[in-house]
């Protein structure tokens, strides 16, 4: 393949550099074996409430905050290290993380919302909220809470009743997704949607007769089924499917549909993984009523895992088929497929599997026609291979999407000069 030092500067993620030459072939890395399984991250946490659990919230650094519906909030590192970050609360219920990494915490029995800083400093944000349980922040950083006392939703950022409905039966959690609120109740299986001006409609119905937690990620809702020991995925069209749990009560880890769950309650989503808490037992070490809590994780398979598995055959057509099937799966909507596939193309190229790398770049560009990055990556690879006409067309697509992309303009000029 012809080399061009002028083209190196326009490549992203190092793709052009690795595609300029063929390296000795090496086997591609393997799919992540920890994915598609439910695993316990922390256990035997002594709660200060006899039965209920609070919320789960995960920050951008991978730290998980776990409330016990009593006096405590724990912080658990990605490696499983546990620290008590806040004590002395009065019903530490639902929570959420803001853009600055602060934890917003519903304080149920006190009727307040607190903000807990990353170093544990506690500030009361709002009082007079009845009996708040679930808490979520909208895209403007304003909180909404579910209020058991009035069977309603309060907010945004205030004690005002935002929505009330017969569809609520002890509303226990809520999440802001797609400029709408979605609410689950402990007393029924309804997932309710709150439309503008507080209009409430039934969106979906979960088996089991009672839900405990709800979160959003990758274009789907995820709900914990408190009574049937399962985790459900709810599509944004209202379809419901079991995502995790065999239905048996227990603490056995394993493949997501074989693992045993123990009344999962709070739940959050971050970077392709679900984090949820459970009540392991209700009797403390001295025989008194006390909840023993655990934190568990379900890491969903990614496109990288699917493509590596398909690519292990060494056949480009298997890679293409896996990419198409993955893209068509509604569970994957919202996953950064383009970026992950680009990085995998980089890895394939580094290991000498240039046919695999080429195919991923082509698929990415075709599947993401509105992404200037996908077109740029393909253009750089085409240019490095001496396919100037095709490269120029790819860079023209970049300019159509991003007219101020100077590197693409320079690349077209250089490619035309070399004809």
C-alpha cells in the first residue's frame, strides 16, 4: 500500500497509521467473559432499616452509591471497596447523580431532598416533600420525587405536586428519559408515563404485581420485579421482556437468565451495565430485625463482544452478519456502536487482520451515514490503500456533514494532486 505522511495527520483513533502496513497476524482478543452474567459486587452490608432498601446510583467514575432506607449511604468502588459516605439520615431512599458528581438523596421520613458531595458533605436542598421515595434529575438538574404520602409526583425542583393518578399505587421510583418521566409503583405492575402538564398514562405492565426500581440506558427502560425476583427490559414502544433472573429466590450468581435474585429493588445503568441492590436477609447478627444488603451487577454484552465472537471464525461474512444483527436489536439502541466498532477495527488492523478492519469501517460508514467521523475513518483507510477516487467521495461526505472540517478539505486537495 502506498504511504503518505501528509495523510497521517487527518486520521482519528490512529486508524490510518495502522492501516498503512500489514503487521504479523495475531489472534484477536476474546469477548469479555464477565458480561451477560449477574455477579455480586458487595454483600453483607448491615442496613439500618428492617426491610426496605434505598436507591442505587452510579457516577461517571464507576463508583456506586447504595442507600439503606435508614440512616446510611455507602459508596462502592469499581473494585468492590466499600466505604460509608453518609450517616445520620432519616430514611435514605431513592437517589441520582448530577453532572458534577454529587449525590441527590431522598430522605423519606424527614420529607427532604439532600445533596451529598463527593467528600460526604451533606446539604438540605428542599423540605416539605411529604414522604419522598424515588428521586430522579431531569436534563436541567431539577429533581422529581415520588411521594408516598400523597400518592403523587412532586417537582421539578419544588414541593409542588406535578402529577397524581390512580395508576400510582405507592409510587416507589421514577426516571427521566426522553423528556418524560416514567414511574413504577410497589402496589402494582404498571410502568406509567407522565406527559407534559402532568398527564399520566399506562406505558407498560410488568408481571409479578409490584415493582421497586426503574432506570434508563441504551434506549430502554429497566425495571426490578420485587416479588418475582427478575429484572425486566421495557422498550420505548412498551414491549416487556425478562432480562435477568430465573425467578427463583436466592443469591446464586451466573448467566443472567439462570442467576437467582433476592427481591431486587434499587437499580441504575452506567456504561452498558446494570447495578441493583437486594435484601439478603431480615435478621441481624444479634437476632434483631435488620436488613442485610448486597450490590449486584449485570454487564450487558457489547458489540465488541459480538463482533469478536463472530470474527473468531476468520470469515469476513460472519463479521458482517453479526454487525447487522446487532444493529437491528432494539436492546442496543443508544449503545455507542460506531465508536466501539471503530476501536475494534483499529485493534484488528494492529493485529494484521486488515480484511476485518476494512469491513468494519465500511459497515460503520454505511450504517451511520450522518456521522462525519465514520466517513472520515473510511476515507483515511481508502486513501492509505491508494483508492483515491473512493477516498475523495468519502471525504466529500465528511464535508457535507461538517463543512468546516479543514483536514478533509486538505485530504481532497492532496488526493487530487496525486492523480
